[in-house]
């Protein structure tokens, strides 16, 4: 789970960096195309990464957490 969370964080940072790059008014059409291609690949990777298996792992981790509302 820890490795998956680390990978998710890295991919999110990559996407954020690509979004900031796209906001530059000085990009050529070729630069925009390259950034958009990278963004598309990152979005696909993120979509696959956050699929049912990852969601199930998160749900299982949540179920392991103590219920703070239950006091002795």
C-alpha cells in the first residue's frame, strides 16, 4: 500500500507540473503538443493506477482503522 501511495503522489506531482507548463503563454504549438501528450499518458496511468484494486486496498485500510466514536 505504501508503494502505491508513493507512486500516486509522484504521478500527481507530474500532472501538476504539466498543468503549470501548459499555462505558459510562451509555448509553441510543438511544445503544447508534447506537454499534452505527456499529460494524456499521465492521466491514463493515473486512471489505471486508481482502479478497483487500489480502491479496494484503500477501503480495506479504512476498515482496519479504529472507530474514534466508540469510547470505553
